[in-house]
């Protein structure tokens, strides 16, 4: 029997979310909190209407904006899809820039320009990952309009926003919503009764709903996260052989849905000892000090924070979004409209 490190708890299977958020039909906890969830959803709808009607003014960024967001809290696979969209735009002759909140970044002034050698503790892990993967200008900050202006000043003619669907001050020409094909919309209720930032009806107003994993009851459009070859976490690491399928590995994930990463490794043939950390966790060397001599395998998002102290037998598994042909065609149609639409 393969070692498993820790029990596969309901919390882990549900990505660290309260179990009642994902129970359908909603349980008693969700019903008790339903009035607060209904109020939250109403406020979100009124706020969106205020910007749409012009009661609240959007910022002016002078170029079209593609928002890749979600209505479900936590990780749904937005960042790999942002990288896919950016590469598609680059292939079509655009000069894209990326903006993000920079969640977890502790810079004292905003916006911040993100460079491939930036400190993730200052700018956040996902923006640094995108800067390295895409090579395009990236700016982060709580005010995404200010961040967008920063990348436009760098010569970008289109902006891709990693998250920000609910940041309505940022104008947008295209809205893409990413859903989790496993957790779907949970119990369908808004915070705190459920896991939604906006009511399910919001999906009918966006340009395209995509599912991370095949979920035809949710949307016909979907993509997979396809793993590549493992790479050493420490740039100068030499000597340790890459873990082979069949081996036991210490799997480390500080992402929104760790179980997806663990399941990917198991599907590749590895025996997995699970080590789940909070999303955007600030790692320390002690976090990777595991008993035994098994290799450590982590996500690429975690690797950008661990490169300075990870051992030579530490690896990360890169993944990329891969839409099916029908979905890629629909995405291309959305992006093609950028030439003739105004941000709304």
C-alpha cells in the first residue's frame, strides 16, 4: 500500500472549501445563511448595473480589455487560460499586456511592474508566473485601471486581466468565465451561503463560459490542463534524476484546488504523499522538510516561491491549458471581435 501522508479529508477533496458550499441541494447551514447570500448577490448585481448604466464611471484605458474571471471563489484554472489567450493574441499580431490584483504581494506602493526576476513576496506568485511564461508586460495592483495604464504605457494594445470579473471599474470588451468542471457552481448560492461571488444568472451575460474539465451540463466549451515534463525547482539543481512514474513523491500544492494537482500526479502513475497548503502560501524551508528521501514535486505556481531554498531533488510540474477544437474556435471568435468592439 502506497504511503499517503494524510487522510483524504472532505475538505481536501473540496479544495479546502466548506463542505456545505458544495452540497446540492443546499443543506441546513446554507439555508440558514441564505438571506445573507441573497443580499450579497443583490449588492453585486446592483453594483454591476451602476457601472453598466453609467451611474458609476469606468476608468479609461484606451485599449480593449479581455477579462478572464470566475464567479466561484478559489482556483478554477484562470491563470493557465490567461497564458493561452495571451499567446493566441500574440500569434495574431497583438501586443498584449497582463494585469492582476497581485494577491499575496506585499509591495508598499501600487501599481507594480512585474519582471521575470521580481520577488513573488512583493508582486504575487501568479503574476510572476505569467511574466515568465508569456514574456509580455505585466502590472499588478488593487486598482486594475492604474495597472492597465501601466502596461499600455509600455506599448501594449490589448490587455488581458487575470481575474477581475467583479472589478467593474475596469472596462472590458470580452468576458470569459472559467468554471471548475468538478465542483461546478457548488450549491448555487452566493457568499456566505455558498461559493459564488455573483449569482448563476451572471453566466448568461458573458461572452463565453469555459469549464476546466469536461462538464456538458454546465457548458459545451471546455479545456484540460495538460502536464509537461517535470523541471527542477532550483535553477542550478544538478544530479538528481527526474522522478519516474511508479515512484513515491511528496506532492506540494498551495493552490485553490490542491486535489486536482494530486489527482494529476496519480494519473501519471506516481504514488502521492499529499501536502496541502493554503492558496498563495508564503513558503519557508521548513515547509519542505519531509521525512524520508522521496522527491518533492510541486506546482509551477509554488515553485516560483521556493526556488531560493528548494533541494536538488525538488521538481515542479508545468501545465498548460488545452481547449478542444470547438472551444478554441469559439475563443478565437471572441478575440476576433476585439478589432471592432468597444470596452463596455
